[in-house]
C-alpha cells in the first residue's frame, strides 16, 4: 500500500521556495548582463512591493495550495489551480482598469464550467436532489 506523506505543508512550501529561489537566482546571474549591480537602482517602494509580492502572493499562495493538497488530495486541488487565469483576469479588471474582451469572457465561462464539472458539484447536487425526492415520497 502507498503510505500518505507526513511532511507538513509549511515545511514543504519552505523547502520548495528555497530551492526554487536559489535556482532562479543562479540562472539570473548567468542571464543578466549587469549581474547584481542592476538591483542597486531599485527604490525603497519598489523593494516593498517586491517583498509584499514574495510574501503574500507567492509564499502564502503556495502554502495554502500545499495545505489543500495535504487535506483534500492532489486531484481535487489540481482542479482549482485552473482558477488562476480567472483571478488574474478579475484582478486586471479591478486593479488595473483593463477591459475584458468577449474571448476572455468565453474563457472565463469555460474555466468556471470546467471547475464545476471537475469538482463533482453537479454530482453532489444530483444526489441531494434525489435524496430530497426520496424523503418527500416517504412522508
């Protein structure tokens, strides 16, 4: 039998982000022509935005996703990762004032439909409806 992993989601997220950050750091040293000297031109507000993005968007987002995998399983969690483009679209509309095209709206609908179908919500509604009908007949 396959034994369930016992690594805490926070520990897993920490190691994942540490190794990923180190790998990206060394790749950036190789790819960036000016190296670390290009980082010196950043303003304090730019560094605060960078830090907030790293902590709130990246670290907390990955931690919550890994906790979801730990609690409800990989298959169910993977379905909801498809909502990323949807939230990106809504964020661009709300915070950046971008317009939403008809093609994006169709994509929005397809994403929501895919998540609803993949998560089994329709099956649960059908079971609930069937139980309600059966309870109504017994009374």
